[in-house]
C-alpha cells in the first residue's frame, strides 16, 4: 500500500485528501487516486496525461524522471508527494 | 437590469455595478489571488463565464448562474491525444506545439439564436465550442487540422493563439477568428470549414516579399459593427486595418496620430465609421506616446482621429491597455478600459469623456459590460 499526499496549495482549488492505495507503480497509484477524486486529475496532469510543467512528484524522497508514463515502481510502504515546482505560476 | 462591468485581473475578478445615481460601485469579487484571463456574461443576464489560469494547476473555467454571486467549476477545453507521428512545430521558434490548453484567451457568445453557445479561443491555437454554456467543450478540429495552422507562430506570447471570435449578427454560422500570429480565418458554416481572410494586411516584421502573406499576420483584436456587419476593424501589430466586405479584404489606415500601434479596438454598434483605440509606442516599447495616455476615436472610417483626454490622466501616465481590456456597451455606448497598472475608466454615454473608477486594481486583462 502506497501513501499519496498533495501540496496544501492545491487544496484551495480542489480537495485532494491523503489516500493509502494498493499500487505497484506510480501510474497505478495515480490512476486509482484519480478514479476516487476525478476533479483532481486536471490539476495535476495536462491534456496529454503528462505531469503539468510546473508540478513535481517525489517517490520516497526522489523526484521522478518519467513525467509521462509514471513508470516508477513503488514499494510496499512507499510515500508519494505531489508538489508544485519552484517555477512558473 | 443593473448595468455591470466585469473586470478580470491578474489577481481576481471584480464586478462594478452602476447605481441609479450614476455611480459605479465595486460589488462582488471572486477568485481573489488567481489570474482571470477571460470573462463572458451571457445575454440571459445571469450566466457568466470566467477563464482562470492557475499556473501550476492549469487553466479552468468557472460559471456563475446568479450574476456572479456564486461560482462553480465547469468543463474546460481539452485537446485530443497528440499523435506520436505528429510533426507540429511553431515555425518561428522551432519548438513543438503542445496539445494542451495553456491559456483561456477569449470567450465569446454564439449569437442571439444560440444563447448557450460559447466560443473559446486558446493558446496554443485551438478553437473550442460549447453548446451548453461551458459545461462541455469540443475542439473545432476543422481549424486545428487545417494545414494552414502549421504556419501559425507565437508573437508576444511564446505560442500562437486565438483572441477574437466574431459572430456575424446577420447569421451566427458566419465567423471571423483572429489569430496571433496566423491572420484572420473565416467560416460560413459554423466552423465546419475555414479560409484565410487576412488579405491586405501587412506585416513589417517580415521580409518585404512576405509582408502581405496572410498566414503571417498579427491582428491584435477584431471588432465588427453590429448594425453594419460588413464593417470590421482590426488593431494589428502593424497598425489599423478596416474591412468593408465582412472581413474578406483589408485596407490599411494611414497617418494615425499619435500612434497606430495598440491592442484593443471597439466599434460603434450603429455607426460603422466610428471606432475607438488606445494607442501606444510601436512596437516592443508599448507605453503611451510621450507618457500621455489617450483614447483615439475616428468618426469618418479612419480618415481622421481625435485624441480623447477628458477624464484621463492630465500628467504623465504609463498605462497600457491589453486587447481584451477595451470594451463597449452597445446599448449605452459606454466605453470601458482597464490598464496593466490597475487603472479602470468608464466613459459617459457618448464615449467622449471618462471617469476613473479605480487606480488600484491588479493588472487588468479583460473587461466586459453586461
């Protein structure tokens, strides 16, 4: 089960509660999360399903490289943080 | 119905209400802190759409059904999946065109016989249509897939975009679309097919042999006369142009003082020869000429222009008015203008003199009367 948490700034626009979900990859985790919270998807992903330009995701403290397919493997107790990048906006 | 002025700024949407006394009062505020890049009050007097740019979190559209007292997020234009084989590059910068909404740049109603239809112009150049006042949106693929779009390029913005959608008052199937940079596109079948329509416009930012290339024109804003729709005005990067044939061909207006550069234009609803502009120094300097902020008005189809100064700053002022921040109320002939330095003015019913409503708003992107 992986834990996913979002920046507090996004909560001003759309509710993104912490969830603990079963997923073996980041893609599976995001898919499961957005199935529960569909409004949140377009705040994090762009029209093509890629991570928005000025957003970042950390998996267990490391910033992800694959911003399109989210192929990062998750561990049994992985911690995922969805943050704003320090750019743009 | 109370007359209202909607002001979309870098930090929120502000509604000014006209009281019986004739005073404009600041009423409701919404989205304080968030950039409001487009606003459209529909003809029903209740429904208002606002386009927002949340930066990190993308563009969104909010709708009010009660004149701005409450708002809810509705649908947003979404581009289709970009084919992996797609070769879609900005020819000016060589960068890929993202198939993703980067800015809600314009919102326009669909005409009197389509009260819930809305056209949305976006950066990077997609035109979207809604038939349900913004609940759902559909990309106008006939324009997006038109081979001519591959010639569009970014100007002041890094990517091309649609900023003006004119719906012919005689026939709501007839559309004129202004593209920076990509000319003027005309449809006579409600967007099913399109033809370039910037013939006669001139681009001094290109080599001389390409200066009249329609696809490379940078119209900043289009305005059509309500009662004489064959007359269309364009404030172009290179000056002012006038069409007498419903936007098919364009004539350059010469000898405009103090400058023929600017962004906005509005046309008198009954007199096609009367139009208003807000001049600035061409072209990347973009400040009032000699620091004197004026509105220019022609009443003879562009043969001559007068500078309107009454009620505008008498000393130096460095306000710039963006393309959507010059507006006209067609019933009262009031002119409104909002500047990048947060100043807001409204004219009396003749459009001759102005009253300052505020000098302390955030930078103003768009204003609209309802």
